[in-house]
C-alpha cells in the first residue's frame, strides 16, 4: 500500500523567511511518481512539480526548490524568501505503477501562512 | 490559465433537487477524475474515467452518478444529496504512462452546499 506523510499541519513564517515542507512516502513499487500541488484559498489545486523514481536530481524553479532522497523516502519542498502570495495549503502526492485505476495518494497537506 | 474548466463555480441545492456538475478539458488527456474535498482535508477520489471506461471508489454513495459523454467532457449528476455532501468538488485530467498516472491537472472546483 502507498502512503504519504506530511507531518507538519501548519507553518507560520514572516515574509522573506525560508520555509521547508516535509514529505515522506512509502511504496513497494520501484517505479513511481511524486508530486507537489499548491491549493490557495480559491480552491484550485495548482501543479508545481513531478518527479519520477529514477530521477533523484534536485530541482530549482525560481524561489521553489525540491530535494528528493530515495534513501530516506523523502521529497521535501523549500520556498525561499517567502511572500504573502505563498500562503496556501501544499499537498505532496504519490502515484505508483502498482496502483489501480490511476489513484493518487495525497498527504494530509501543510498549511503555510506568510505574514507581512 | 487552467485548461480544465468546471461549471458552476458555486451551487446551492436542496436535498430533493437534481443537479449536474460539468467539467471539460482541452489537453487531449484520456483520463478524467472526480474528487471530493472537505475543508482541511486532502482530495478524495470518487470516480475515474480512463479511455471512457469507468472505475469507481466503492465507498461513494449511489446518489452521485458520473457520466463521460466523450473523452473531453465529464459530468457528475447529483440526486437526493445530504448536507454532509457539502464540499468542494474537483475535476482533473491526466494522461497515462505505462500504467502509472502522469500529472493530474485540476479545474477550479465547484463549491457545493446542500441545505
């Protein structure tokens, strides 16, 4: 069975601080995909990044960076120099080759609150 | 701009009403999904249409009925809902790669209130 754990329920920071969101996953499949989504108060889930299990390269996109470590089954997300617009719920998700009918396993989500 | 659209954005309905939620995607994807999301929870998968074949989450009550008229359209028919069905309903689409799901792209959602 697949499982995604986001242990941080809520993180509050002041603008310009860095914030790191943790994501730990469990799967027995050797081929799988990991995702991060952002959900602002408007409700739409916005895709941020996808990583497959064979690509452990870290990635940076603007103020966002991701650290994928298979050895610790973690896929952490860092926002550098946070801004008020980063306030949202962030979900980590897993999809594995063995899953039936394309199911995503979502973590519980981490609420990020950025205050001016 | 999202390429998955949903209508309506908001819906208020009584427990005896029949209504439908609509979703359309313009990305050529062959898989479409309905999710239900309660406040402060992750989305829960309700239905998947993959190449127009339906897969169901067995825990979804029969008062929810999906329909896929073609590969770019997805409807969710609602009948005799209960107040606990009030939630954000999200539509998504994706392609499939070797059995594992590619990125799911979500629509803006319909906020449903059942009175």
